[in-house]
C-alpha cells in the first residue's frame, strides 16, 4: 500500500482511538461514583443500578435503529459530531446535579441517556470506519482500536480512584468535567480527519445473494453475544466476588482484580494488534482459556489463585468481541454499518444478560434452603455459596462459545470451497 495513503488516515485513526477512550470513560465513570451519589444526593442503590440499565437500553436502541435504518442517516456527519454528544452528556451529568441537588437523579439520568446514545453510535460506527480504512493488515487495526478501550478502562479506574482519594467525593463533578476533555480531543481530530467511504447496507434491503449469507452473520452475532457475556460478566462481578466470596479486601480486589482484568484485556488486544493471525483459532483457544478461568475462580479455595483467575479472564476474553468483528470483516468484506450495528446489538445483549444472570443466580441460590443447609459444610455462608454458584454457572458462556466457534470454522471453511 502507498505510504501516502497510510499517512492521510493517521488523524482519522487517532480520532477513533480518542473516541473509544471517551467511551470507556462514560461507561465506567458512573459505577465509580455510586457511593458519592448515594451519600451526597441520597440516591438509593436500586436507582443507581438503574443508571446502568438506562445506559444499556439507550445503546441497544441506537444499535437497533442503525441496524434497520442506517441508510437514512448522514454517516460521516454523525461520526464527526458524535464526540460533541458525549461532551453534552458529561456536562449535563456533571454540572446540573450540584446546581439542583433536589432533582440530582433526574439530571444524572438525562446525562446518562445523552452520552449512552453517543456510546451506541460509537459501537455502530467506529469499527466499520476502521474497517473501511485501507490497510495492509485490517484485522490488526481492528484489534488496536479495541485495545484503546481496554487501556482506557485502566486509565479511568486508576485516575478516578486517585482523584477521589486526593480531593474527596464532593469534587466528583470536577472529575466528570476532566473526562470531558477526551471527547473534545476526539471532536477536534475529527474536524481535520479524512473519512473513508462507508457502506450503510440496511438489513431490510438485502439482495437474495446477501440473504444466503444470513447463517454466517447469525453465527457471528451469536459468537459476539457469548463473547460479550464472557467478558463483561467477570468484569462486572470480579469486585464483589473477590470481596464477598473470596474474602480479599475491596481495595486489593479492585486494584489487582478489576484493574488487573482491564490490564490483561489491553495486553491481549495489543498483542494481537502486533503479532496476531488466524483469528478463529485464537477465538477457540480464548474460549477454552476463559472456561478454565471461570472454573478456577469458582472452585478454588485459595484466594490468590481465585484473584489470578479473575484477572487472567481478561486476557482470555480480550479478543472475543473484536475478534468476532474481525471474522465478520474477513468473511463479509462488503458488510456495512447495518451489519456492525447487529453485531453491537449482540455484544450489548451478552454484556447485559451475563451479569444479570449471575445476579439472579446469587439471589436465588443464596436465599434457598439448599444453600443454607449445604454452605456451612463447605465452610462458607449461603451468600458466598450463591456467588460461587453464579461464577461457575457463567462458564456456560465460553462453553457454548467453543461449540459456536467450531461450527463457524466448519461453515466458513465450506463457504471458501464453494
């Protein structure tokens, strides 16, 4: 490829990276501030949990909208203006609750809806944008893009934790305003960036030939669903699991477990961006590794081993989401925004269903007479028994993932011979 062609999209790539980092900020900032919101504005934990649900539902709505109506939107204009939506959401989120504390939750919810809509647009548009940029190795470019999200999570957790420790939870709104700088950088970069042509490709307007590829696309959506569930279940439950079930102090569980998970996620994606190939084989190995990590974390009686297993799940799950997008790009090179929107919808569904399933299992088993009678014999409380059961049951996602990837390998190999 011509070196000039590579260079003319350099700013575009950095704009995409900054957008992904801003997505990691708005996706992980609220949970870090739950205690501050509860203390300062007397917001119940149930309502705080609803903020996560609002975030998810908004992103899902955007995913579905673009899956079926993508040709009705000016794609390039939305890409350039997307970071402004994130900034507006963060400004509402940070400024209005302190000004109107009596209605703080209302403003937190409105801000969440706004920047969650931007996150949904990010999921739908940034991956196909990177895939549309001419490259000698497009799959590594996709991995590099998603590694920025993982490293962004590490930065958000570390910087936000240090800020709140140094300045106190009363200054939380300053922290939110600081993170608004990242989408501002992305917006300024996009004003100068050259954007490649991007296909919309509404799913409602497929030709008969394209509909024959429905099985392949369906397999990719199922795979990213299971990958999202495998990744996000451990990401969201590692802190509570390590503290309540394993007995590791929260500060160490968060730093070594949660942040360690994010670090390993970044290492895995960065490694593939430099050295990776044969993505379906990588996905298969990753699912086996995640399966082993879930079983180890759930069954081990050693706290250090459980902690290491939780962190290593990040490495094993690192390529499950971006790797499935790579499979899509390799086997459907003309896939448009609509296909990537369906993939984002599948991943978001997995990221929601997995953690919610664990919560239901923990509550159900933890309060059962079965757990009450059995747990003391295992030297644990009923709640700890429920938590371990939830983590063990979560192994169903990588287990099913192994089956789906084996089917995908056979399907795409057969498709190549046709």
